[in-house]
């Protein structure tokens, strides 16, 4: 007999808990910010009351620094790639191209024998540096886009 009293009371409490859970907001992600504001504020609070916050000066400063960093990286990459083309480009104005076209028994022919590999290696190292800087540029752009989204 006592078992059935507790059993009935337990079932009744479960049914009440379920009905209370159905009445509470479920945190629906489809709510608009206006709806969310309305759920969390007093009904007499006018809409837009909390939109008067000034921009964070630290966030503004960080955005400016990120923009300056991105610009500086782009300048460096461009300069390095230009110099790499000057050293070992395919056009006739590159240093390596000029010394490889030098006539025999000239000073440029001597430079070509001893320095051509160094010029190529230097151009390769500069290209590697340029690619590394491009990776930092990608990360900086991603950080700027993420910060703008917030």
C-alpha cells in the first residue's frame, strides 16, 4: 500500500517537471537579438536602451595596428619579390641573366664562374622568406576578419 502512494507521488512529480520544462524558453538559436533583448529585459524598457556603448578604444587601436601590420607585410613581400626578380629573374635585366650572357675572358665571366650559384641561392632564400611572410600575412588577415566579425 505504501509503495503505491510513493509511486503515484513520484509519477505526479515527473509529470509536473515535464510540464514546467515545456514552459521555459529552450534557448532557441533562431531568436533575433531584438527577441533576446525582449526576453531578458523589463517590458517597460524601450528598445535600443543598451545600444549607447562607445566603441572600445583598445579594440580600435588593435584594428589600426593589425591594418598597419598587414600593409607593412605586403610592402616587404613586394620588395623581396622585386629584388628576387632583379637577382635571378627570367628577363634580360636580372643580374644572373646578364652575367650568364657575358663574353669569355671578361670580368663578368669571372663573376659568373664564382658567383652565379651564390646569386641563385640568395634568390632562393629570399623567395623562401617571402613565402614565410605570406603565411604571416594570411594569419594577420584572418585575425583582422575575426576581429571585425565580433
